[in-house]
C-alpha cells in the first residue's frame, strides 16, 4: 500500500536523475563532513567522491554540495 499523498508528490517531481552512488554520496555529504569523511563512509576514494559530488551538483543545478543535498532532499531523491 502506498500513501496517496506520497504517490502524487513523487509523480509531480518525477524520477531522480541521480545514480544510486551519487545518491549515496549525497546522503553521506548531508552530514557535513569533508571529502575524506565521505570517502571513508562510502568506501570510495576521495577522487571518486569528488566526481560523484560534481555529477550530482550538475544534475541538480546546484553550485555547492550543500545545495545539491538540499535540492535532492526537497525533490525526494534521497529517500530509499
């Protein structure tokens, strides 16, 4: 069973442009840690984290990773 309000909201926003790994990195970035912190949490290299953050920022139209996190949260793209 799906909550009707959630279903309507998800249809209005559309599907997420983020890959699963971009989403994972943004979820980790939501904690406000450094790239090194995010890399440790996601078991990725720092360079890979930077690449995923850059891709996510481009897809969300954000200027910063904090803005990318905010926009992804507002659009429901960080939900499991």
